[in-house]
C-alpha cells in the first residue's frame, strides 16, 4: 500500500546559531550548575565509618522499611521454609535469576515444598516482583545492602543461605504479614486478612 503524500512529514535539521556552534553558552551554563552544587549541603557519607542506616533519610540515609536489598526465605511458626514451590516468583522475575526445584511436601498442610531454591544475586535487579508475586509471603527483600563476594559462586544464594538471612534479619525487618501456609479450607478468609494487614502496613510507611 502506497504512502499518501499527506502522511509524509519532512523533518529538517535545525540550523545552529553562531553561539550554539561554539558551545560557549552551554559550557558556561554547565559550570554555573557545578559551582551552585559546590556550596550546597554534601550528601557524601564516609562509608564504612558512617553507615546509611545511621543517617536521617533527608540527608541521604536509608529507609529500611521499604529498601529492597538482599533476599531471604521466611520460616513459618514451626521453623519450616514458608515456600510452597508454586514458581510464581520465578515466573514473575524479569531477570530470570530464580531457580526452584519442587517436590512433594512431607507435611500434610501443603502439597509441595522447594528441594532447591537458588537466587543469582548478581543477575537480580532488586525490583521486588518476586516478593509481590509470592502468595504465601515466603520471599522478601531485606534492608541488607552491603553483601559482597569474591566469586560468582559466593553470590549464588541457595535455600540454606536464604533461610540463614531470615534468622539474621528478622529483628531489623519483622514479618509484616500473617503466616499463610498450605491450602486449608479457610484460605479465603486468611487472604482477606492478609490484604488488610498489607494495606495497614503500607499506610504506616
């Protein structure tokens, strides 16, 4: 199908003036902006002597309640892994950094559990989609931001490492939602209660 003449838009490159050609006004404007920032309050922190969680948020500090850092796998009230191996987090992950191997659960209150759960922290973009997708709040992102490793293998967090992070971070980030595990007959009531708790938590932020 031929293109109509009326649909054709000719775009011409704008002609630069003399001052635009020598870039002098742009250089002066850039220097003015630089000098303006010199006299403003500095937000640079002398890390690790001073840490972000010790500084107020307006001064560049860390707001731990909603910071998306290192992952953890939550435990239920019996100390078991909360995950039911539904693969919702792995499906929602845009970076494709979550690998799960599920199997039949040895407990009567759920159908499956993860035999293997691995997150590649180097591929992760910390968007929080896995946390939002999880129907039982098994995976959460914590305020931990200073994780390092000397090799790629050290940054592959398996189920044991992720459960260990739960024990380390439960004090600085308590569970925000009620435990919802398995497929009990009152799961709909639990889901409603869960949503109310989430909305209440978000209003407090």
